């Protein structure tokens, strides 16, 4: 009987090259040479009768067929991994690797205790954590999961809301001593505000309030300082007395407790921004990814 899947080693090579972005990087990850990797890719393309990679001098890109084959290969290997763990584990211990991308606000202030809890529950799972201020392309960059803050665009990704992040307005004691505290939204026009420039539009992110049973969005005007790329910069500037900013409660909670920031207009609080975990719809989640989603969704963690 002829072996039907004697080319699976070449498929593994293809997946490694696609995920690492070049023949050389893929070869390093596999502990082999670029020439061996190149021959494996050529054999696979010949077998499939289609070009999978577009080769350039520095990087490789996926063709349409290459992207489709990559998605299916990842799903197949994930299924094999789950089956292997189910038999080897006996006691049901989850193992494997999860590539997770999160924004800086969540990565620095919300994720650490959740991730420590997950590691205690599933010590055999390896987490490859990416903390960034941009929305990664899950499929092209090979991520299993990503955290998104706020309203989600219609991207085709599967999304599961894991919590609502409450918003608050803050400034430093030094700033309040110099300029006073606003008593209402209209007062903000005479204050130095530190707005964040949204990368998707180039406009200032609106501040969110709840007043007399109504949700209100107010667009700040810069007091001479605006922050782009890293939204944590608005808090850092506010702590140094540069002005007023709005951010998540969990970001400034410790600074407020320690007296480095003062909460302003608390009677206008009540608005939240959703925090969601997303993944590609055509990618079968591994047992490790599903377990991580469950822990991130726990309200008490």
C-alpha cells in the first residue's frame, strides 16, 4: 500500500517558512539549511501543481493558493496536535503553543495576572506574547489570537467579548492645583487636554461621558500636546502635569490610589469600551487557545 502522506515533512517546512517570512528564517527555526528548505518547497509546489510562494531577494509572500493551503495545513496540524495530546496526556493536560497579540493598555495593565493564572493551570502551554500598538494581521503574521479594544470593524474575524473596560478622566494633583478642576464638560474647553490621535483616522479619539441618562461623546482640543501610536502616552503626560486625559480605569487605578493622579468629573462616568478576543474564522482553535480564551474571559481574574 502506497503512503498517502509521505510529503507531510514538506508541508511542515512550508508552514515554517510562511510563518517566519523567509527561507532563511524558516530554516533556522527548523534547524536546517535554506537549500534544504528551498527543495522541500519546490517538491510541494510540484506535487500540488501550483505556486505557493512569491520569492523576492529579502522576503517571501504567499500566493492565493499558498494562503489557502497554509490555512488548511495549520488546521490539520492543530487537529493532529489535539489528538496526540488527548492520547499522551491521559489526565487531559493541555500542551502546545499559542501566539497572542495584545495592545499596550491590556498587555501591561490587564493581562499579567490573567496570564499568570493561565500558566499555573496549564504549565505545558507555551505562550508567545506580542505587545504592540498596531492591529496585527492574524492570518498573514501567524497569530492564533488577538485582543482588540473598542468597537470592532467588520473584519471577518470571529470575536468574543471578554469584558467591558470602564473609562475615567484624570489629571495630576499639580495640574489641578494650578488650573483647578472642571465642574462639567463645558469647562474642559478652558483646560489643557491631552488627546490621542487614532491611527485609523488621524483624528482625536472622542472622550466618552454619561450625563443625565444620555451617552455623550466629546472631542477634545489639544492644549499644545497630542499623543499618537502609544495610547499609554496620554497617561504618562497627565501624570507629569501636562493636562487632562481619558483612559481606562484599570490603567490609572494604581496611580489614583497612590496619589499621582486625581479622578475628575466622576459623576459623568459610566461609559465603557468593549474588550474582545478575536481569531480567524477559518482557523481551528487548538485546545490551548480555547483554554486561554476561557481564562481571559473569567470575570474574577
